[in-house]
C-alpha cells in the first residue's frame, strides 16, 4: 500500500527504491534551478522571471520540501529495515512521511496552475489581471500548501486536537486563498483578452466564442472548472477535522484525488502537450478531429469518476477493502441501493476516461512519429501561438479591465456551490451525533 506505515516492515529494496527515485527527482529540480541561473546570466529575460516560470519555481520549491521530508524519514527507515537501527517511532514516521506523501501532489497543483496561465497567454494573448497578486498566490502555495498534509492524520489518536484544528481549520485556508486567487485571475484574464479581441457581446459572449475546438484550450478550461468545483471544494471539506471523520477512509477520498490529480493536473498537462508538439517538435497533429474530442472524453470520464466515488463514499462505501459489502462480516451491513448505482456509474466513467487516455497516447505518439514536419510556410499559415497585439490588461483598459461580469458571475456560482456543499456536509455530521 502507498501508506507503508511502520512498525509494519517492508522489504529493504522497497524503501531503497523510493530513496533512489527521490534522488533522481531532486537532480531534475536542481537542473531546473541551474538553468534559471544561467538564463539570468545570459539575460534571456529582463526583470523578474515570467509568471509561468515563477509558478514552476514554486512547484520546484515544494518539490525540495517534499523530497527532503522523504529523505528525513525514509533513509532511517531503510536502515531500520536492514537491521542497523533498532526502532522507528510510528507517530513520527506518519507525520514526516505525509510531508512527502501529500506534498507530492502540491507540486502538481502549482505546476498545473502555471500551465493554465501559459495556455491562456499562448492561445488568447491573456495576461493576469495583476501579476503581483498572482505571484503572491504562488507564494501562499509555498508557505501553506504543505500544512494540508495534516488532514491525513485527523483520526490519529497520538496527535493533539490543537495541532489538527490549527493545520486544517486555519492555516490551510491561506493555501485555499491562493487557489481562489488563481480561480479568479485565470478566467478573468481570459475574459479581458477575449473582450479586447472583440468578443464583447453580453455577459458570456467571450466564453461562447472561445476556441473550444482547440484541445489545448478545452482541456485547460475543463481543468480549471473541475479542479475548482470538484477537487478544491472537496479538499476543503476533507480538510476540516470535524467533517473529515464521516469521510475518512471511504471512497470519497479517491474521489477527491480524481478531482485534483486527474481532472485538474493530468488534463492540464494533456492540454499543454497539444501545444508542445507543434512548437518544440515542429510536428503537425495527426487525427485532429479525434484530438478535438479527446479532452472532452477524458474530462467527462474524470468528472464521473470523481463525482460518483465521492457520492459512494458519502453513502459509506469503504476505501481499501477487498469487499465493500462486508459479506463475510459477523455483523451484516447493507449499503443503500444508490451506493451500488454510484459504483456502476463509476465503472462506466472509468471506461470513458480510459478511451480518452488511449486517444491521447495515439494522437501524441503518432504525431511525434508520423506528423507532418512544420516548415516556415506551415508556421506562418498555421501559427500555434496567439498573433495579436500587446498585453490584454494594458490594452483593454486599466480600470475597465476590472469590469468582468462573466467571470464575476462564474465565481459567484462557485462560492454559492462551496457554501451549500459545506453546509450539507455539516448537516450529515449532525446526523451521527445521536450515536454518542
């Protein structure tokens, strides 16, 4: 299992494999930092690093913390497994280990948010409403995202309630604030750019006229929406100590993972790949119509996986058990019929997402191997990057830029959904109070 807690021992090569992997990842991070130093010396850019690079730096900083946490606890655990150390405290192991286990995903979060900004800029000429605010949001990630690791320990009896409450009910909200800033800045920048580009009709004309047929844009847009509504809201709910108790180790947890790692991170990385193939490898995409459908298939599948697993978990379906019906238990237990419906729909969603994943592999690998080579004529006739004017914010107008009715409406819908879902889960919690 992923959570390989001591004092249950694993074979030494299990720990050694993790350590070697961590060393390789750390080398890659140091190469990235070294490249930035050389770029600065060669004056590749003026002033501060670009915002997208800044987001990648934030991800790399989190990666250093993540790998350091793994080294601090896995190296002595490896020595314990070969008999050189006699004892590893199980509680210390859990706390430090989750500094690696949970923070590994926070690397992805910072990276895929940077991808959102990159795709919006490359396709639409969009720039953030305020780079300083967006950079501050990335700094909030570095400072506070790792604290969320504590929500894996909310049922751990050896940790004080004060530690749990502070980490999951106060400090974690500063990390959530960072995501909410990006959740406003990215669609706001897109709306400002679209209105500058002439799509000014109504509240959502800019959104209707967005390049939904471009898999890079559609993948990015669905990543923003699903990461916010599914991964973000469910993450805050799981991170509240009291509500967590009714969901911990149910299928709700992997449902949340699929709203973050899959619907958020994987879909964003897929979307960026559709731009990297023609820009870096100078190859045209093959099966373009299939490529247009791919993000929708994968995104809808990931959406279903997340929603139906969270639904099944809310109804009590357990996680990490070979038989969710507990058919061999001494005391019989019956799930509501809706739980089994959720599991069936979850399976269908998995098949849809798998088809989308296979199509992605076929299109990308096929394009690298067999795609038409892009010469100067093809680049001019079919540019990948936005060819418009200057910065969306400055040309659309300083004060007028803040008049983003579509984005404000969408953010309002998000907040209403957030509050309602948060309230509903507190109501679920109140229904178990009579058990005491």
